[in-house]
C-alpha cells in the first residue's frame, strides 16, 4: 500500500471533515511531530489554505520546521511571525519578520490554494495594513522594464528598507552607480538590479558573503519590510489623526509635541509601528485575508485560551503604564483583536483541534495512537558514554525491525549523517543515507535496510 493510500485510510474522518467544510473536529493522541506529519498528509488534498495557530513563537517555529521536513522546502509552507516586542515600547520589530508577514498576506491574496501558514497567537491578534494597500504598494521588476533608479530608491525608503553600504540582511538596500542591491522578503537571497538609464537591464540574485552575482531572475517581487509605510502622505495622515485625537482629549497636548513634530516631518522613530491605527484609518486583521475555503487548525486550545487572556492583560497593563508616564498611544483595542473578536473570527471557518487530553466538549472526534521519541531521548541522555548511547540506539533499531517497523533518522547535514552511519555500522547495523526529501521517500526505499538516514531539520520524532 502506498503512503498516500495508507494515510487516506488512517485519516479518513479528517478527509471527510475537510470535504464537508463545516463544524469542529477534535483530534486526540497526537504526540511529537505527528501533527506536522498529519498536516503534510492532507496538504495536497486541501481545497484552500491551512492555517495553524500555536500558543507561542517557539511552538510555531518548531512546527514550521517539521512541516518543511515532511513536505519539502519547495512547498508553500510559511511562518507568520509576531512583532516579538512588548506592547507600547519604543522598539521596532525586525525588518525580516515584518517582511515575512507582508509576504504571507500577499500570498493569501494572490495564490492561497496550496498554502500552509503557521502562526503564533500574538501574530494573529495584531491588526495589519488593509488589503487594498497590499494590492497597490507591491510591485515587480524584470529585465527590459522601464523603471527609474531614483523612483526605485524612493519606493524602497517608503517601504521601510534601510540604506547601507553593503546588503547582507533582509530589509537593506545599497546604491552603487547603476546598481541597486536590495534584500526583499520574496526572494531566497539579496537581489542586484542593474540599470541602463531608466531601464532595468538585469535582475540577479547575489551572494551576501562574496557579493558576487549569480542566478538571473525573470522577475522579482518587491514588498515592504515595515508594517507602517514611511511615505510622506502616510506620515501626514498620521499627524492629522493624532491632532484630531488631541482636540477631542486635550489632556495630552503638553506631552506629545515632539511626537507630532516627527510625524509632520516624516521622521521614522523606534516603536512607530504601535501608531499603526493613525497611519491607516481602517486597519484590518489577518482573518480578513483568509478566503472562505480556509481551514483553521488550533494546537492545544487550552494553551491558546491562556495566551489570549495573558496577552490581553499584558497589553492593557502596558497601555495604562504608558498613560501614567503621560505618553499617548492608540488603545489596545485599536491595535489588537480582543478575545471576543478572535473567538468570533475563528468560528467563521471549519476548525480542527489538536488536543492531547480528551475532554468533554463540542465537535466530532478522531482518536489516533502515536508515540514520540521523548522516552528514547531520555534513555539515551541517561547513558554516560557515546558507546552506551549508540549501543542503546542500535538495540532499539533492532527491536523495531523485529516488530516490522522501519527506522528513519533525520540528520542536519550530510557530514553528520555520514558520521552517524559509520558509528551505527560498527554496531553491525545495515545503514543507508538517502539524499532525497521525506516527501519522496517510500517504505520500499528502506525495505532492505535496518536504518535509513534522511537529511533535514526535525527536532522531534
């Protein structure tokens, strides 16, 4: 039986739920990386984007890496990060994370059908620039296109890119004569745009270490790297809305002249993102970008509930502390979804809940039996020597083989796989290294081997 047919039989109730597209399905018994494996098994059958919400950034990042292992890096699997700064602090989020957010929302509007989006809860609670702006601000460059170099520089500055002497990180750009280097969120590395007058002559990727050009591109998409756009018209709009608020509530008029002057002059400052409601009079939420055929996956709803309450309390407390310092900020409800709003939005979509403990609650149920490698990890770590660790691992591999189970081991690199293979072979095991993604692996590939080593980033079994 093929792996696809086997998973269709195993996850039959889930497949039927996805075809029905309504209600709530609770899945119990998933351990370790099995939620990511389950998602990978339904990815190609999904009728729309799969959006997975976790309680925090660490869980989201781990699940994202696991999905990349099971599905392969060429698939549309994206992490939607949060700002990772505390509410109402004068610190701006990293350009790389903000670029990832713009890229994910752009894809939800332009090509959402084959897409998995993993997001920590706080990332979803943050209000975002409206959809209409996404359609107007993004642009593409391609060879032989008429586009002025100075116009490109103006747009990059307005989209939040930082000018530097050399481009090595996301969100930077550099100008050297007829060359403009930039690192947008849409490409795997920085891009070099070569101009001839007001015509784009070439578009190439380049190595940030050596600065040498490499692969030629037919087109590159340029997206912002800040949640608030830095074009003068947006600063002027923000200054006007802040002035209107001061007229309604003059109690802060003595504490914000410097802020107001910076906005009027179009000067960016740390933490400007927290004034997002002043830059956009009608900000939206990530849910506004999700098409109706989206399926929502909620990892451990009790943890999500706790994080909802915790973040709501933190944001309210931080805002009140800022008010006590006579600072003026948008109120938390203008910047973040309230608990009730989040719950209302999430009920709009079919929901699949990953829940370790089975509790009495609404919805259909699917019970699966899986095991993680936590016990094995603990036993291996308890061994006091490398030889003891390998002897125990070899014993477990043989024991699994006797029960009809194959063993797959994920290694970060070819070198680490080669070293592990040599050590396991010394314990009289037949070991192969397969340089193919897990998505291309089949049980037949490992039929003649006691252990198969695959290359990839997988922290849990």
